[in-house]
């Protein structure tokens, strides 16, 4: 595994798509970054599981619709496994229920296949660094549209301040922005986020926000 992403910091990437031309284009973009290595490619979900197990990447760029094993099943298996890899879903359509299901399955976010190179690079950098892919409003729109509220039982173990942090996470704020909003240090925010993830039983910030919406703790369209 590499370390968190930044300028010149090593990030290991696997690209999964059944179209070789798409894989070639993605590799040309992310492979151009200093210290970033495309360590393997796969053309379907079954191949993805094998190469992730072998190469232990930091980030997997995952297509959804593929033969043999689709991206949903592959994402679920990868995020439940021991590799620690973070998954970014590749999609043709921005508002897509399959994208939401992939994020429920453990993906950290999504990018459009035709996204400008700079946005793809930023998405990889953010996810590899452990931050939230919620910063594009499109990711929050997908969660708001497809999350189905159930009950607030999951949220009862959060402290009042952890609840404040989760609401700000749901708005897509970074650790630094949350710290400024709550007048605390970034380290304090990181501590709260770690506690929230542990209490909710989720692996990253995107899954925490999905739980927040599906529990009814945060509601779509609520005033900020």
C-alpha cells in the first residue's frame, strides 16, 4: 500500500473496465502524475478481485457494467476484504441508481468517464488521502436522491459534537472547513470523524453520510 496522496507521493492504482480504450485513456491520465503508478488493469470484476489481491493498490477505478462480475459485486468484495483499497466508480450517467448502490457497497465516490483530466486526478488524490468524495455536489445529489430514510436508531450513540460533524460531512465539507465552522482544530475534527466511522461501523466518510441520510439524521433539502 502507498501512503496518502499529495504531490510526489506514491499512489498505486488499478483500472477496471471492459473497454480497453477506456483503460488506456485513464492510464494515460493518472499515470502522468508524479509518483502515481497504474500497477494493474482488469476487464471485469473477477479479474479485478485477483489483481487487487495481488497488487494491493490504494485506489481502484471501477466500471459498473461489465461481463462475468459487475462493478457492484466487485466493489462489495474489495471493500469487505483486507486490501484496504478505496474504490472510485466510473459511470457514464451522473444520476444513476447503480452509482448509489456502488457507494452503498463501499465505493468512496464516483467520476464520469468523460470528466476533465484534472477532475479525475483530484478525485484520486482526495480518495487516496482519506478525504471525502462528497465535495462535488453531484455525489451528494445521488445520495440525496436514492437514500431511503428508515429510522434514527443508528445515530443514538453519537455525541452532540459528533452529530454536528456528521451534518457538516453531509454538506461535503473537508476537515479544514469543518474545523473553521466549529472553531476547533483539524486534529479534533479528525478524531471526531474517526469516532463517527467506528460507531456507525463504516469504513469511510461517504458511507457515514449514506447512513446519515438513510437513518433520517440528515434529510435531503434541509437548510444548511
